[in-house]
C-alpha cells in the first residue's frame, strides 16, 4: 500500500528519524523512476497497437501478429532479466 507523507515535516516533528527519512526518499525515487519507465512502455505499446490496427485491414492477420508478439513478450518475461520484468513487477503480476 502506498502512502503520501511529508517526510520533511515528519522529521521536524520527531515522528521519523533523519536516517529513516533519507531511506524513504531513496525508495520513493526508485518507485518514481519505475513508474515513469512503465508509463513510457505502456504508451509505446498502445501506439504500436493503434498503428498496426490502422495499417492492417484484415482482423485475422492483426490477431495472429498480436499473438506472436504476446508470445515473444511472455518468453522475454520468463527468460529475461530483472529489467524485462519491471512492468509485471510493478503491477503485481510476478
């Protein structure tokens, strides 16, 4: 579960230690970077699908190519390293 907290105010109120605040800020940066990467990847996927749907008139061809790309993606997630798993990890799929 994600929470929105003013870390600097919590440190000033002695609710949080400075070390814990620094650790929370470090983790928040990592989460923000992961979110940005996932957002860019998602936008790219949507653009490719829209372009392919516009370019290909036959729905069966579009479905077949989509199945091939999905199979490649699943293989990359299963066999790939942690960088290829960013999208599924952030969505809680793995």
